[in-house]
C-alpha cells in the first residue's frame, strides 16, 4: 500500500525517510535493541533505552530480554536515602537507588532486518483496555489539558486484587514457585512493601521470557499469550502502579512485554497510553521518549502494510483502524514533544534529537527537497544554539547537510551559524568537568559520588545565575563577561536530571520546588504530583501539594482528591503517625481557611467541621494501632484547628469543652496549657465586647480570672514536663493584668513549683546514678566486630631480629579475671563511676561575655568539686564537669540565678556524648572532628589511655547539645575506610565487662589472598565447608578497592573449620593461599619455641658478654642504627598513628609502643631514613599542644608513665601533707635528646654511659638530700 495515497502533500515524508515499506512492515520497534553483558562501568552497545544486561540465548530478541541487574528503588518504608553518605540541604542525603549506566546512541543507521514476532489473534486482556474508548484517534503527547496522570491514585485503596497463592502447577522453577508463594503471602499482610512487589514482578517477568524462549529449545518461539501466568504478571504490575512510582527501568520492562503481546489496534493503543504515562511520570527520560517514539512509528508502519496470513480475516479491518489512529502527524508530534522535553539534558538529549532527524529526514547528508532543506536548516541552527554533549558531532552533521543541499552558501551559513552558536559551545565547555564526573560516577555505579557531583553542579549553576542577574542590574559599568543560556533554565534542568536519577530522595524534590517558587514558575503542581508519586511516604511533600493547590485556587474537588491520594493507599500510615499527622494538619488548615473567606457558605462550615473531626479520629485511630501514646502530638495541632473553627463560629462553650476533654491526654505538655491559656484570654476579650459596653467593657478587660485558673491548673497537674514556662506566663500575666492578691498568690505558687522542680531534678539525677550502678547490659557490641589483629601485621616468614622482644613487651599469663576487661575502660566499677562525665556535667547558658573560666568555677564551687570547665565563648555558654553526679544535680539549683548581671540557664548535659569505635587505626583528633563536624559543635574528643591495653580503639566525642549527638548517630554502621564505624550515645550504665570470645577452634586464618579479592568471593569459596558465622577481610588503608591479603573466618562448628584447612596451599583466583587454625586467645607459648635465643638488646647496645667483638657483624647493631626512639608521646596515641607519621620519612618496618615510658621505638628499613626521621620528627606536634622528642632508647625507658591531672585540683583535707615528694613526682630537667646532623642513625655507647652516670649521680644526690618543712624552719632559726 502506498503511503502517499493516505497523506496530504504537506505531510508526505521524503522518499528516503523511514517511511515503512511492505518488506519491513511488522518489525518490532525495539528490534534494534542489542546489548551484550557488560560489567559495571562499560558502555552499552544498544541504541535503545530498553536494552538489558543479561545473558539470554542468542536467539532471543533483545527487547524481551530480562534485566539481570535490577535497579534497587528505595522502598518508602526502608530508608529511601542511605548517607550517605549525605547531609545538608540538597546534599542531605543519599539515595539507596542503584543506578544503571546510560545507554549511548551507537548508530543512526537503519536497523537490520529481523524475523517479525509471531502473534496470535487472541483478544487483549480486559485490564489492558483503553479507558478512552474503542479505537480513539490519538493526539500528540501533552496536547490534552488533563491526561490520565500516572500518579492518579485518587480514591484508590490498597490493591484488593490479590494474586494466586499456589504456583505448584506452573512452568516456573521449583525455587521460583516457593519464593513467589512466600512473597504473595507477605504482601497480603504488608501490602506497602516495595521490594516484595518488585521481586514478584521480576519472577513473573522472567517466567514470561523463559516461556517464549524455552531453554530446552533455543531456536523455538512460543506464543507469548499462552503464558499461564500472564494475568498474574499484569495484575502484579497494576497493583504496583497503584501504590508506587513504576520507575524508569520498570517502565521499560513493562512496555517491552506489552509490545510483544499487542496484536490488535486496541492493544497497540493501550501500549501508547502506557508510553504516555511513562514519560509523564519519569519526566525528561530520554530512554522512555525514544521508546515512545519508536513504538508509535512502528504502529504507523504496521497500519500501512497489508495483513499477513497469520492475522486472518480480521487483519485488514484492524489495519484500517490503525491507519485512522496512527497517522504521520501523530508520529512527528510525539518526536517534536520528545526533543522539547529532553533538550535540557545536556548528556543525553542528542540521542533523542538524532533519532528525530532520522525519522523525519532520513540521511541528512543526502539531497533533500527544498521544503525539507529549509526545515532541516532551521532545526540544525536551533539545535546548535542548545548546549549539549555531542555539539561537535551535531556541527559535523550540519556541515554534511549544508555540503549536500546548500553548497553555494556553505561558507556564509557555516560562519554565521558558528558565530551564533558559539555561546552554547562555550557553556558546555565550562561544565564539561561536571558532566565528565557524572559519567564517571555512573560508569562506576558510585551513587554517593554522583549525588555529590549533582550537588556541586547545582551550586555552580546557581552561582552563575547570580552573576547573570548581577550583570543585568549593572548598567554603564564594566563587569566580567558571563555566558548566559537562553534556551532553558540550567538550574531547573539540573534538578530535573537529579530527580530522574534519585527519585526517592525527598530533599531533591524539595530543593527543586523551592527553586521554582523563587523563580515564580507556574508548573509547580505537576512537579509535586510526580514528587508525591515517587515519595508517597513524605507528609511534607503532600502538605506542600495541598498548599500549592490552594494558592493556585484549584477547585475544592480537585484539592480533596490530593488529600485522598495521600491517605487512601496506606503508604503514609505505614511511614508513621508523624507523617500522617502532617497531611491531616494541612487538610484541616485548608478547610479552616475556606470558612474564613468572605464568600464562605454554611456548607463550607459543615464540610470543615466534618473534615476536621474525621481527621482527628483517623489520626487517633492510627496512633492507637501503632501503639503511640495519646499525647503523641505535643503541639495539639488538629485539636487547635477544631478550636479555631469553633471560635470562628462563636461556639466558645464547645471550644472550652474540647480543652477539658483533652486534659487527660495532653495534660503533661506545657504547650497544651499555654494554648488553653491563650484561648481563655481571647475568649475573655470577645465575651467582654459581646456582653458589655463603654467603661464597663474596659474594666472587664482588665482581668482574666479563667485564664489564670488554667495556668494554675496546669502547674498543679502531675508530671508536667516543663513547668518553668507556665510559671513565667503566670507571673507575667498577674504582674500586668491582675490585682495584688492574685499576684501574691501567684508568687507563692511559683516558689513552690520551683522548689518541686529542683527536687525532681535531684531525684532524677540520683535515679540515673542508681541505674548506672545496677545495670550490666551491653551498650554496644563493638568488640565482636573488631578482630584482635596487631597493627601492621606482617604476612610471611618472620625475620630473626623480629623475635627480639623488649622486657615490658613479653607475654604474661592471663587469668580468667584479667580477661574480663571493659570495652570502654579497664578500670574497676568504682573508678568507672568517678569518670561518669555523662551524668556529672551541666550545660550553663546565657553567660555574660568575656567571663573568665575561674569565675565560672568559683560560682559553682559551692555545689561540689569542679573537675573541668569548657568555656564556649561564641555561644556564651560553658560545660562544667563535677567530680560526681550528686554535685551536678545540686548545681541545677543555680538555674535562674543571676551571675555577673545575667540570668543563667543550667541543665544537665546528658545525652550529648558519643561513644565511637571501629574507626581506622590511624584516626586522630582532627579525623574524628572532621567526620562529625557537619552534625554540630564539638566540645571535646577524648581518647582512652593505652597504658593497660594498647589495642583499645575507641573515643568519646562530646557535643554541645544532645540533639546534635543524636543526629550524628546516623553514621552508626556506615563504612569509613573499609570499616563499619560504631557511633552510639554514651551510656555509662551500659558499661560491661568484656568477655573474650572462645571460638573453640571454629576460627581459621587465611593468608596470601589475591589483593583484588572481595569478601563475598572469599565467603562463597569457603561456604562449601559449612556455615560461616562471621567473615573479616581487612582492607588495605593505602589503596582503594584492595585488601591486605588476609581474612579471618568463623564457622558454626569446629569440624567445619577443620574441614576448611584442606584448602591450605590450594589455588584461589590464581594464587595459592595459606589456611591455618587460629589458637585461643590467652594461650601462651614457651619463649624458646617462639622467640629467638639471641640475647636481648641492652640499653647501651651491648649484650653483656662480648659486644665489642660482635658489633660490626651483628644484625642487632644494624637494627639499632635503623631504630629511632621518640619520647613525650601521649598515652592515647597508638602504633598505627606513629607508623603513619614516620612513613613520611621513609619505609617503616616496625613500631614498638612504650606507653609506660611515654615513648616508642620506630624501626625503619634503612639507616638513611632513620637519620631523616631524627631531624624531622624532633619537635613534631603529634597532638594539639603535644610535641614529641627524638632521644635515646635508654633515656626514653627512664621516663615514667604519663600522669594526668585534673584541671582543678581537689582541696586537700586537713592535716594532709603538701610535701612535693608526697604529692607527686619530682620533675627533673630533661636530658639531651638524640643528636641531629652528622652520623645519622648511629648511637654512641660512650654518650650512653655518660648519660647513665649522670642520672645515677643525680638520683643519689636527691635521695641523700631530702628535706622537710621542719628542716627548713630549723635552718632559718639557726641563721
């Protein structure tokens, strides 16, 4: 059939365009989709957005291939944002959605011929019938004013169409049958679980593909309509669509399947409807627009070709209908809409535009008709003014087009076009860095990097936009040239791309909306419609949707539908009563404001009362089901709306009754009583104007006894949370509005309440202390996560000199009592209570400016012994730490006292300290502060002393506010440098004795692993021997995506562990591994069997027998020359930090920490490196205010352990001696350290001997010269 006979001359496409011929009439529009299995980051070979990463039989058409790597859309009820990684405004969170790399348009050539699909003449399913009527004439996308939105779920309850529960007689595998039955049963109980719905569709879809192309007969092709679970697959997708946003990937799968099944004109129209819904829901998706355009073009070709024998008698009738529905104008309209909707996507818009040019003109490098030449010229010039990634290729195609069609004007047109489009090229060049970063993040499947890049990109664009605005405001002045894009809003375009990539991140939608409001854009309602469809659990987005609808003056019925969309599916309820309360509050506010309009009617008032009361009942019912307390809404929001409504209707008695009824539920909330008090004030004023006039009215307004009575009733209510606010309101009211008798009574009541408050706080503090004494429950299980592996563990054969151990580093026999150490400390229970900073600290606010810490200490000195004061000058506040919790509780009585002219606020500083562990071993104070700085102001970071246990790795971080500390706990469980960090609110009551785990031979050690191996690969390899309870694969701290070559595996039984030993010296990923059993901790080994029999190193370098004879050849002497001793090392610094510091000078072989001597020994690989370290490390600031010294080993070993003193010493008891020899050690001048300069790395025995003799003489003189105060008095008397 000739297409020209059906088209008008103006609509007739070129002879070399993609107008179908009979030879390729019924080809699927997706036939050109070809995609091979690619790894992460590889580019796709497909030219269609429907390509998939699977390995199906080669005969299966690509457009029906099932994805093997489904994108994990975030469940609205399973933390849609991961981290994240992410915090702040737009960068507040990270999405948990896995993102597949975008397909590149590989070729614009005509698709190769393929075998047309075999379709039967079965009727379509009822569920797929178009709601627009039978065979409607299609219009172009977006032409209708109110199309069926994909997110239209108004008045739709949670899907009632349940799936079958028995799949035993189906073609699915046994495993799929069982899993599918479990999932169907699960969603019947929990219909709001996103992942369960998604997995059901995945299983059914895979069964659909396997049915068409059975694995037993690779070359066979079955009729897709005979798939016995086809109705279940369609129903599962319909249920999913009613609840959630389908998502780009799921839409592509759905359209693929329906395109295979579509046979009649009606069924093809249904697929077109789904395409329209897909591009509306996933706004700006280039892949979906290409799919949409390809499908309509395919339907257009199908309608023009003669029917095949398979179609039977109805074939010609169906195609006649198709010619009426699918015309050439519709094809061009949809492709026009596609290039308009995607032109903002600088990364992918070229794919849609290139396809459009092929569809409309064919090969633009050939001679076109004059009309097509003029149209193509305008399109090319307009396209080159739009910034996009493939600008150079577009310009090259334009050059070929001009050469073929307008050769005489080539130079003129090309130069003019280049001049006019230079701005677009320059715009993209300035943003190429961001675009490249986005492509790299997508190729590497790095969602966190992609999210942060979008964030930085948007900040950049907004800055550029401000420059443009500033340039426009500057007239007649010189200014920096700013390139402006006039084709589309760059910032809004970036937001549109970001929400397409991270549709479940609420903060991106909110930031996008706020920007459009700033720009006074009118397309807010469609944006919020998409936002609420993708994030139906967000009450804030639904509230904004309602408010925007009201501002836009949308009809009441349409606004009511928005409210029903939010509440009818159950997703908002599943997100929690707090989210549901937000939308009900917004709805009640909308109803209340409608009653206050000038044109409001009685019907509006009746609707408002009914709506508000039903909202209150719905929220209370939901709270009851979820186990929330009656006072879950401390702000009394819905009830306040109802009271306002009753007041506006003059029904004061009814409004008062609402408060009286709510006392039982909200009586403990001071905000409720303040609201009650304000109501009585307003009521008194209005009643005065109604009942009195003139001077009598003024005298009535002077007093409000009912309002005073409300405040008194609230202050006497048992368990009131913050009575101070009601006390202030009562005193202020009585001072201003009541007589002297009422004021005196109020003052007495205020004193009584304040006294009760002080006593209550004291009892609460004592109760907290009692809990700390009695509770033995574990606060966290960090010890089980951290393997007891030495820092810098050496893999391989031990060197002889490595077995030489220092005296204080020898193993001691460990008793059962010693093994019960605390995770947070090794002190006894009494000592732990003394260090209970969490309950012995207070936060003092409203301090006068520039006050000295000593004055603060003196002010609180009468409450107890002040151990530490941390003054926060910028906030005019301070944290005061006492010796015990009783003193802190007593200090609360200073709340409200005057200090230096300011009224202080004193509260307990509980809940503001975090316990952090399992962070990288090299982490220091700066690392911890940088990690936690985004969450609030950090007062202090405290590391534990390593004197008793060098392997301890935890710290305490104190924030200014408890809310900041709670916010920082979102890092708990997040991966930091390959480790899952533990971040908990510190609770001294939960401290417990550390019990060493006894693995009973269930743990094995694996060495010589390939450095590129992954934990799951190791787990899979060893799981053949039994159940693995724990697997630990340490990461290489110096290289990303690389392990250290070792692993620790714990099996369920010892027999399984012994069986795994058979893998010793077997190959794993091309490398022979070593497998050995880990011995129990605490087991000691005889020194002769473990250590070398070489004599230990002496301080002066001799072995005590014949050192001079061996000095030249002994490896011990060589080791001494490569070893640097450092002193004044804080006892909170571990070996890893020292090693990281020393490696800046050269390769380090080993670090031996000497916490009992405030020092460490660093053994370098070379003598020259040791000499360089002696110069560079001397005076190095290892901690804020702490500098280390390079010294000799002997001098370092003579130092005592670090003794920490409190900031403010305790007042000595009467009769206590103040003799320096009793109070503390004598501080002698430090001896000279190691020499700097020549003879680097060498040690002089002569200097060591002189140093030793000097020390002995000094000690003798001091011992012989001890004096007391009486001796000095006698000396003075003699003189």
